């Protein structure tokens, strides 16, 4: 039995049935099959359509989301399935305005980094998550370029290709490494102020804009970065990574209980010491990340 199959703590009674129902081998198989599709249909032409945030939707986003949704529906017919793209024939695109605390919900980001894939790089990931009500329980992601598989959550240890993640790297004030994201949610003035604040924390050569959440979180898990700060994220991908990153010992500004998960939002993951030193309440950097 793989280490990721072993719950790291007993679930609460209300979650026990949901946790028991998650078939990790099945989820890993879905990721593997989807990566095969992406490699086979590499660099398709983008669709003319754009999503609600004005982003071009790659054809593979639709293909992979339909595959994930249909397979999850077959396995979990009573569960709600919500995906990033609009595929009304197979799953929902929006979360209910009121989510029952005992609702079993799967989330899908079919291709995190599809714009990068379109440019000719396979540095993208497929992402699947499970939440009970509003609380992320489980997350999984598979990178297309190197087939790296990351899985973990509230009741499972975080592993990369079956090996336990040791936890956040030690804080070194002389070697602060930051990943960041901008997006189209905030004004140019807000973005300039955000970049100025990042520059007060570390030098430009120690800042990286990876292009999507999965790559950024992987850098944190591998001990290469102290924090990832993004002015625009979406719940389809953030929920699964919330389950993974908080289990791995990272902290965040996001509270799933109060966040409007149908809208884009600013978010960060960081080592606890980085957050305590640079993202404390009232700091300019923290204020840049307010929603």
C-alpha cells in the first residue's frame, strides 16, 4: 500500500464516509489517462471562446474536463462535480450559493497552465480535488512534462511520486525566494504597488513568475521557495492545493468558510515564518493581498 493511501489521522465522524469513499488508485488512474490525452493531442489550436475571466479556453481544457467529470460521475453518482470550464452536459461550472456542510463535492481544473501548453511547453498539470461542504479534504495534481504526481490532504500525508514531503524549508533572511502571480483581476497601479512590496522583501533575481498555481506550489513543496503570492486565483485549482499545502505545513490567507468561491480572489501560501515576518496583519504586502 502506498504511503498516500494511509490516513495520517482519524477523520471526524461526519467526514468518515466521504474519506472512506475516496479511491486514490482510481484518482491516480484518471490523472494518468488525462496526461496521455494531453501528450497525444499536444498543442491544439485554441478555441475562440473565452471564460468568464476573459481567458482563452484551450480545446484540451474541454476534453479533459469532460473525461474527468464523466469518470467521477460514474464512480460517485451522488456527488456534486464542479469544473473550471463550461461543460453543462457533464458537470456544473458554478458552486451552489449555499453549500450544505455535508455536501460531497469534486472540483476539476482540467489543465492548469493551458496557456503555457499552447505556447509549446508541457509545464502544465491536471488537478482534481474533493471537499466536504466548503472545506477542502483532498487534492491531487499530475504534471504533464515529467509525470510528477502530488497527492495529499486533511487525512493523508503529502507525497510526491510516493515520497513524503518533509515540510516547509527553514527561513533564511539572506536567501528569500518568492514565486508570484499577477493575472487580470487588479489594476496596473495595484500590480505595480504589489511588485514594489515584493522588492522590499527580496531582490528581483530571487523572484519568479511561474505562470500557474500548480508549478508554484510544487516549488514550495520541493523547498525551492518561501512563498507564493498571487493577485488572482480561482477555487477550482486553489481548493485542491489548499488541502495539499495546509497539510504540508504551509499557511495561507484564505478561509474557505468565508470566501466567495465563485469569484476570483487574491491568495498566498507561505512558510509559517515567512508569513509571520512579511504578511502580518496591517503590513503593506498583506494589504496588497486583501479581497
